[in-house]
């Protein structure tokens, strides 16, 4: 089958790989119908995620048709159309019982802090992902969700990560009626966090990024105010001024380890790797939020950062919440929001690219060329 094949930092190839097969009685083999590229894939692509092994197929956001199931699978049958949450989770461990599916304790033999995820290096369990024609889906009775009959595939694939993650970011921000929320990052996650902040009762939503076309998009799509940090001398002072001199009630970090905006963080965190990424957006969030406010972090970081102003967070009495998203927990509510027309996820898709051209698609997304916000890879069988 055709599959994305990681050859080393910034080197991807689409090549033939053996088709996956059932390895465990609760596996399913899924024929991929849509696979997205995510901001998280860029961390892999840029060589920032430890133990990303040559030969791995990325892709944790995919939909597909069930092709084959193992003998114990009872909830799916061949022919079912499914969306597959990015988390690989068991559904029964201590954490899954508490719906912390992103923190499953039983699906990642390589690390204790992190649950399993498709296509996300050995650090996340070494599961091959969906940027391929076929993918093996373990725990097939737990993760995959059958598509509601009227669900558009483009909407469905955005339910595997981007929309639930943005939604959880807003949820963790603890928004109360009328609150002012600042979202750092106008990528797919920040865009959906901003949209979700309104659904949760925010009175004012401001999105910060450094890329104009993304700010333009989020202004239109989520009806928010925007700030381009490149045009501002001191972003934390600016945000405080915008919010009665006190600062916003909550800040969301939807940027993560590869933030721009501080040459010092980029050199230490991205190029020299002496800290686990550039914590610039997180620093801005902590310093701008009002005292007693909440910080919600969904941007991905490596394990150890040493430049986070944790003393400021302590003295300001902040609540810090963060996590990998637990996708499945949010699906019922988000499906309802989509069906009621309160949110139209597929509008963020700017690029549809044949799977064969995935390497170029990564280049375009990574360099923010061509107005790119979200790319879907289409496998050969569905290209017309
Ligand atoms: N917690 C989870 O479960 C989860 C799930 C999906 C993605 N993520 C993470 O969320 C983050 C965003 O993902 P995405 O797909 O939207 O990525 P993306 O790369 O498309 O978007 C990131 C945006 O942040 C902007 N940015 C850079 N520096 C900034 C700064 N200092 N202040 C404000 N904006 C800045 C960039 O210009 C870009 O538009 C990534 O770190 C990704 O790994 C987390
Ligand atoms: Zn993702
Ligand atoms: Zn579990």
C-alpha cells in the first residue's frame, strides 16, 4: 500500500509499505478515506519529538471504512464508516474510567506520562498512523466511532482531533458568562478554541498570531478580535490595556513548542534543543492573564521547560490546566453542535492533496504558504 514514510527531520517520502494485518483479536483494519495533517505532525516533521523512528507513518486524524475485524470485535463490521480519535486508549484503566482517554495507562509501553496516539513516534506508543491507504486500529471496540448517517466526511475527520482539542482548550479555560478570553495561535486548534469559547459563554474573544492570513481567517470564521504580535512592542502590556488594564480572564495556549516571537526561546528550544521547545506563547499567556485567571494549555511541549515564569503564575494565583485532548469524551456534544449548525468545521480546510503529494503538502503547511490552514490527504482510491 501507499503510505507516508518518515526518513528523518524534514525528509518525508510516500512509498510502498506492507499492508497492515490483524495482530490482536480486537484489531480492525481500516481503509482510510480522509487523513489530515496537524500542527502536531510538524513537531515530528521538524525532528522535535524524541524517538521518531525512520519508517514510521504519521497521521493521527483519519476517517475510514472498516475492511476487516479481529474475532473479538463486536461493535464494528466490515463496511462501517468510522472516525478514529487520535488517542489509542483502552477504555478500562484507572484514567479511562475517568474519561481521561488522552492519559490511558495501558496503550503506551514506551512512556508513562503519555497515552497512546496514532502515528506519533515511539514516545506515544509507536502506532503507525493514517496518512496511508490502510491502518491497523487496535482496541477497535473502544476508539472508533461510527459516522452518523448525515455526517460529512470532511466534518468527521476534524472530529478526530482538531475540533475536540479546541473545544477542550476552551473547556479547560473555565469560561464564565461574559469572560474575556485570549487565544494564542490561529492554527486549526486556536480557531476551534476561539469558536468554542463563544459556545461556552465568552463575552469577548481575542486571538493572537503572527501570520496575517490566519488572523484574517479567524476574524471572519469565529467573529473575534485579533492581534498580530509582530506589530506590537510588548504583547502582555498590549493585552492588559485591551482588558481594562487588568488582563483577560483566561488565556489559551494553542501554539506549543515551536512558537515564534522570541529569538532566545527559538535558539534554546528549537535549534539547540537545550529546553523542550520555545515556551513563548505560554510565557505571554501567564504574564498577560489577570490575577486569579486561568491558563489552558493544549499546545504540545517536550517534557522539560526551564523558561516558564512559574513564579509569576504562583504569585498571580493562576489556575493552570492542560492536557492531551480526550477526543471521545467530546464527540456526542460536538456532533450535536455540528448537526444544529452552530459550528461548521470543514470550512477550515484549505487544501485537498493526493496522498502521493504528502511531502509537498507538509512543506506548504509548515512554511504557511498558499494560505494554508488545514490540509486533507486523499488516498488514490478516492481521487477522481
Ligand atoms: N493537546 C492536544 O491534544 C493537541 C491536539 C492537537 C494539536 N495540539 C497542539 O496544538 C498546537 C497547535 O496546533 P495547530 O494544528 O493549530 O498548529 P499550527 O502550527 O497550524 O498553528 C500554530 C499557530 O501558532 C502561531 N504562533 C506561533 N508563535 C506564536 C506566538 N508566540 N503567539 C501566538 N501565536 C503563535 C503560528 O503562526 C500558527 O498559526 C500544536 O502545538 C499542536 O501540537 C495539541
Ligand atoms: Zn492532530
Ligand atoms: Zn486506558
